[in-house]
DNA sequence: CTCGATTATTAGCCGAGCCTAATATGAGGA
DNA sequence: TCCTCATATTAGGCTCGGCTAATAATCGAG
């Protein structure tokens, strides 16, 4: 009997692993055991064990000592969770007074509990948005995710004006700070100066000049095609 | 070390047991192992085992071979879950296009995943309703539940007019039927005739006469104080 | 090419929460 | 009172998903 064709519902834990592996393997390069362990705050042996189970279920391709990749089925499941997560975040912000710094944890739990029907009702209520409050693209219900070419602010040359698209930050305090200075998806930002050796970056946002650290500059992803 | 003072978050399973026990022990009479097992679709030994763990945690009082009762702490936890469940049902019906026959399962899963903060935001969005879509009273956030004297329609004498308050029915098809004939909380109903031996009951609802089975008549709870 | 450091896997354990089979208790009829 | 039957509990086992300790594989430096 082929395990890959059996479809009991995935457990919470499995859903978390698949999502983590998706996030850790950009363009299909394999994710390492230790990266996954770190990301999920699990011991490496726990991850090894789960990897074995998931490969047997046909959700992963595992090359021992080399890392794992999602199969088509695993990828589908991961994208389903990401769609849920991002739509839930968008819904909570739009309708229930959440702010972008407080939605993550709530969505993290709800994504495992909502039905497909509820997710689609939330999507309808929102008018089927393309992105969540942080600018992260929302995969379609059939698992297609928009891939936009985007540049970390840290790599945008001084003098260039770009549009902020995604804010890949999860710490609530950082998000609150970014929101308070107008660094949200859609903001127009001009890079004024880069300090050397991965040093701070000076920006203009609206009328204000701001200086941000290099690490934050890596987490702010921009669209350079709007350069003026 | 007192187990009763330790407060790790309750598991899903524990939350379900507490809710079931609450529902099975009206005015504090003990609930039996087999009732609980039936209600939750678990084997009796599974229930015995869980009862042992929950009493050790101080959530239950267990008298072996006699049944269980919730402690104050267990009752508080149960009412918290019931508040969640009913508010979620109300929210889904009010804002996301659910109908009273489809909300139960969704709420059953969500009640374990939402935060207290989200529950209260939903309550605010609804204007702090006193009852869910089936007319079941919603406990307050501090665990007080309204106890209204209510009579099963099956016990209302012929000739009397009453207001329907609660519909204690869970099967979706029955709920759809009841909704389609106007038998919802708030409806005014006149009992026209009772057939003997727990037989069908003839009613007037609005302009229509309807005949319902005795079992349904037991699940429709009325307020007789509005008799005219 | 070998060695040491890093990373991954295996071995073996645990608790939660389910199960079935076996046993114990208690309640009602003879 | 005693016996039978329904109900409850105990015994023992399983899976999932964690863990630590021990072992194995790979990689990079010399």
C-alpha cells in the first residue's frame, strides 16, 4: 500500500514542520535538519524523527545528511497553511482591531483550526487580497504564489527611491517602531546614505529622515521598478 | 506541592472533558463515566484514566463508582470554553455568512485556538450578546451564566402561547428544517394539541400549523411568562 | 589524506491520550 | 440475603511527538 496516497488529516505538528521547511528552502534548495530545529525550537533528533515520518508519508524528499525538500504534495500542504496564516492576519487586522505587531501569534494558532470554508469566507470578506498586513503575498487557494522580484533596502544604492513592499520582521516591538515611522508596505522610501561595513542606512520616509540598522535594512524588501 | 495551584494551559482534550462534564451535570449532580464516554465518543477506560488525571489536577471531584463533579476551578474552565464556543458561533453567523446549522463544528475547533483577547474582540464586535444563534446563554467573561426558567414545548399545555427561547438541537438537518418553518429563538408559538403517549405536537407558528415529534418538542425550550 | 569540528542520525526513554481485555463494584430482583 | 448484570476501574499496550546520550557522516584545515 502506498503511503503517499493515504490522506489522513495532517497534525498540527506536521503542518508546522511543512511550513518551516517551505520557508527555509527558497527556490527548492534543501533545508537542513539544524535550520528546521532552530526555526521550530525543537531538538535535532526530534527533527530527524519527524523527517523520517514525513518522507515515509511522501511529503518530503530526504537525502540523509544532505537535507530535505518538499514533494509536490508537501509543498501544496505548506502553501495551504501559509495562505491560511496570511489571510487570518489580514482578517484580524481589517475586522477585529488587531495591529500588524499583534497578529502573528493569534494566526499561528488559528491556522491549524479553521476550515477551508472559513478561510474562503474570510478571503471573500477581505475582497481576496494579494498580500497580508506585512506585505507577504497570499498564495491562491489552488497553491499558486506570486513571486515578485524584490530587493532588500540594504542593497538599494544611495540616491534611489523605491516602494516598500514587504516587511519581513516578526518581533512585535520592531514592528511597532516601523509602523510608527511609516515604514509599512506601500511606503515610498529614498535611500540617502549607506555607512560602510554593513553599517546604518539613512532614509527619507515622507518628510522625515530616519536611520536604521543594517539588519533591519535586510528585512525591508523593496520594489526598485518605481525608481524616479 | 499542590497540584491544584499549578497552571499549565489545558490541553484540547482536557477542555473537551470539562465542557462535557459541565453539560452532563445540571445543578451539580455528578456525571457518570459512561455518560461522559458516550458524549465524547471515547471508551469508558479512557474516561476513567482522564478522570484520574483531572482530579489530581484539582479540576474534578471524583468519588469512585459514583461519578464526578467539577471543582470551582474546573467549572470556571468549562464556562470559559462555553463562552468561547457560543461567541464564536454568534460571530460566524453575524459576520461570516454562517447559518445556525453549520456553525457548530467550526466553533468546536476554534474554541481551542482563539486567545482570550480575540474572544473579547468578537464579543465587542457583536455588542456583547446574551445568547448564541440557538438561544443558548453566553456566560460572562468572569464566569457567570444566566439561568432562565424555561419549559420544553412538549410540556406546554394545549392552548398556551409561548415564546421560543432555545433550540437544543445539534443535527444540521433538523436545524435547517426548524429554521425553514420559523422555529427559531424569539418565535411566538401556540400549542394547539398534544397526541397521547408522547406523540406528535401540533403548533401554530406565524400563520402556519405544524406538527412536530415529541423528541423535538423536548428540545425546544420556551418562556411561558409571555402567555396571552 | 587525515583529523578534528560540526552536523545528522540512531538508540532508548517519557508522557498524553487513546484502545481492548480482564477484574472489581454496586444495585435490583428472587 | 444473595446473585446477576450493568457500570467502573485496572492492567497492559499502542502511537505521536517530544527529549538526552551515544554514534556516525561530512567537511574543512593543515
